[in-house]
């Protein structure tokens, strides 16, 4: 979803999409941790493990948002020169 946002939106929209995805991820993980949703895999265990997991995913989401737009802009610039 973040990569699609980097294609469709400018950088601000891409970061807003990444932040929205992080909020959804946090909400789902909180619901699983509190027992309101069933776990679909191996549990993370302690709050510390969940914090490390969430921070690593946050950095990944934000890195994709940051790097996605320049990559697609470069690809678009290279593709413009090849048309006949």
C-alpha cells in the first residue's frame, strides 16, 4: 500500500499513508495482545518484544515511504526519453 501511495501521491501523502498503516498495525497488534482478536501465528510474548517488533516495522514503513518516491520519479524520467 505504501508503494502504491508513493506512485499516486507526493511525499506528504506517502508519509501519511505510512503513518496510517502504522496506526492500523499498532491497533491490530494491541487487539491481539489484549486477547480481543485471535493470534494468527507465533505470539511475540512480552511488551518489550512487541516494542522491538513495532519499531523495526516502523523504520521499514518509513524507509519505504522515503525511498519509494525518488525511485519512481527516476524511473519515470528514464522512461520519458525512450518514447518515439
